[in-house]
C-alpha cells in the first residue's frame, strides 16, 4: 500500500542521519517492545507479513509521529484487538481483565536464543524462474491498497536482473491470509538517473530485491 512507511523519494523529511555508536535500545521499554513482539509472534496468530501490514496501515499522522518501537507496539496492539487476544481496557491498564484466549504456540525464556538465531526462513522449494541474470525487466505501475514490498519510487521503471535468490514466500498474499504463493525473488538494478532525474550521476545505480510478479519483460 502507499502508506506512510513508503517514504523513498519523498521530499520534506530531511536527510538520513545515522546516530554514531547507536545502541540497540535507547530505553528499557524498547527491549520489552521487542520481547512482546517476539512472544506474540510465537502464538502463530499471525505471520511476519501480517505484522508488517498492521504497522503500515496505522493512520499516517500517527505513524509519522511515533518512534520505531512505538510503531511496533501500535501495530501489535492493533493485532491483539483484531484477534481478540486483548481488550482496549487491558492494553490501557496493562492488566488482564478477561480470561485468556487459547493460542497455538508459546515462546519460553529458554527458547528465545534459538528462536532469534533461527528467524523465520521464507525460502521454499524451487520454482522455474521466468527471468535470468542479464534480462531487462520493467516493474509494474501498481498502487494496491493492500501490502506490497514493491517500493513506490521503483514502479514503472526499467531495470536489469542481477541475481536470482531462489523461491520465497510472496508477502503480498501472505500478509492477508491468502497463502504463501512462493515465487522467484530477484535482485534488480536500476539507473538512479532514470529514477531520480538529472540530479543523479548516470553511473549511479539502485538495487532492490523484487518478487517475480512485480516484473514484466522490458
């Protein structure tokens, strides 16, 4: 979706200014935000793409006013309410007020390190790719109201297939409970001059990992 998370190429937000020696967490509550997100992901009530869509579908004014982990908590709260795992009063008070709903999985403290190391692999059995490295492709000019991993600033542009990463879960369907629909994933290289205009040097490039259904032959 063309939500507040898709800021690539938009003006008015200033430059990216990395913080020197930035800590993993700026405050203790951020550590807890990560822990809560991991723990609730283990319930199997949703997948990572559903979780991402919950964050990006926050009202733009709210999203842009929140910090990184505040966005995580807002998205998690939305999922808890949608799945009937908590009420608004429980979220506001931080205390359980109704009987807990049974869930399919739990994350125990002893398993956290293993879960973090394993992650959530998205690779699936190989399918026959439509493109090979060197092929010229053009991204589709689409504006879905649902989840997509195709950045807005790359839509409708011509690029070159640089690498095939195998077959992976398709997030656009997985985010809405419509199945994984695995497909080929490619690194595609674009001319920065074509994307951003004359302000960019003709030899500058931008690369993105894109799923096959985002692409047409050029």
